[in-house]
């Protein structure tokens, strides 16, 4: 069923002390459809031809299916920090986007308790606005009031380290390095406790000091919020942050278990490479 996302059973219905599910993936398939396979597919003529052929079948119109996630099932619980690992193209970021509701599922269902928030290094902020304005816009977009953003503004700026080498927070985002922008995104997202926080490679940016602050903040969020998912190629960050790991390979869930156990198998599989 396409786009099947629902809310899990209310937490009050679970007996005291029992684990509370925050995300349930039940037999999830995610399929990308790539239009056009022939020469000249980027031309205006080819584009017009595709429009005129909309009523035809996918096969006739040359649509190619890419099965990015295949029959993945897992249950995440409140208070967990879960790492997602796998070689490039294994479906990690795709699965994260589906949990956030940004991608439809082809088959299966995804159930969530509360609203998942996706933080990625490519998450869009307004490049022509200053860092200061983006702090306010980002906070408001997460559901914080203007007063709450104002109260936490200096904490956000200090956490990001944006102003350590100058007053960069007053400059447009387009003047930031990719690392500075990613640190600011994480700092904005970390200013609020989330039901489910999905982080895509955010801890790969910045120096070790910022990564340590980020890891400490994730541990703090786990105490007050729901669940944190972290996609990373940095096995040390996974070890330092997560107590459970999902290993995806070629779209399939190859292993789900305690961090050290799964990473040991994964590192044997990759020959020790991250």
C-alpha cells in the first residue's frame, strides 16, 4: 500500500515498565521509478514525448524500477539510539526518509508515535538569509514558539561554534562552509526534544570537539524524548552514540542487534573499512 504511515498504539496502553514502540516498520518496500532509458532522454523532445505517453504502461514508456528497500521490518522503542549502517547505496537514507514521511512505501507499512523529524546535511535552510534568521525559521518550523527560540538562541549559536572565528551568525548562509552549515542545522534541531529524531551523517562534520558535544546531546535527548536514528559511515560515532544497530545491504536488513555485535560482523564484511 503506497504511503502507508500510521500512528502506533498510544503509549498509555502499555503496562508500566514495558518498552514503548516509537517506530514500527512492517515489511517495507521502497521503489524508485526512473523515467527514460534511451538516448536523448534529457532533451525537450524526449520530455514532451514522455508527457504524451503518460497514459501508457510503465513498460511501454520506459520506466525503470529501482528496488531501494526490500521487505524491511523492525521495531524501535522509546529511549533507544539506533545506528543505520551499510555500504554506499544500501538504502539507509532512503529508509530514513520513508520513516519521516518524505517517501511513500510500495508495500508494507510504517507506524510512528509522534512526528519524526529528519535532520540531514542536505536539509534546506535559506542560503540568502543570515544564520540568525535561519535559527528562528528552523525553530519555528520544528514547532517552537518565537519566545522559545529567543530563549534558546544563544545556546544554539554557542553549541554550533559558528562564531568561534568571527561573527558568522550575522552573515548569509551562502558564505558558510558545508561543515558550518551542517553544525548549525544540528544545533537548531538539538534545541528541541523530539519524538523521533532522524540524523543523516550530521556527526561526520566538524572537529572532534563538536562531534563529542553532538554525541552528548543525543544521549541527553534519549532521556527526554523518543528515539534517535543515526545514519553514519563513521563507526566510532556509531559506537559512541548507539546501543543498537540496523545493518542494511542492497536494500535488505542483514542484521539487527547490539552495536558491538553488528559492527563486528559489518567490519568483517567490509574488511575493516568504514
